[in-house]
C-alpha cells in the first residue's frame, strides 16, 4: 500500500504494520504543520465609553479622568461626537504610559 493511501485511511482501520510504516515515513515538519493552527484570530479592539469609562480604565476619579482628557494626554484614543465619548482602551493606556 502506498503512503498517500495510508494517509487517507482511518487509523482504526490500519493494521499495526501499516501504522508503523506510516509513522516512519511522516516527517517531523509534516507533523508540526498538522499541529499548528492555520489562522490566528484577529485581535478585537477594546473600547470604554464616557468619562466614567476613562476613570475605570486608568483607575482614577472621574474628576482626574476629566482633567486627563482635557489636557489632551490621550487625545488620539478619543472619538467624541457631541456628548458621546468612545475611547480605544489599549491606545489610551499606551498614550497615558508615555506621558
């Protein structure tokens, strides 16, 4: 029996000899390719909302969060339309760490 046929045959249907033959011919590289995930999950962005969200994210009071926002330390992470505030949490933490 050829190796390509053995690769398609279910293990429970193989004889001991066939299984040993298949194991001896399979390279380590092929084995690693079978065990590595083909696609990685894209990371999702994490958002917080409002001044309270900024305060919770940075672990400070609402007053301090409002000061940080007004001073512009995390301006690149903030999207504001009217009274609605959306903050990219990861970017805000990165920007805050630089200041």
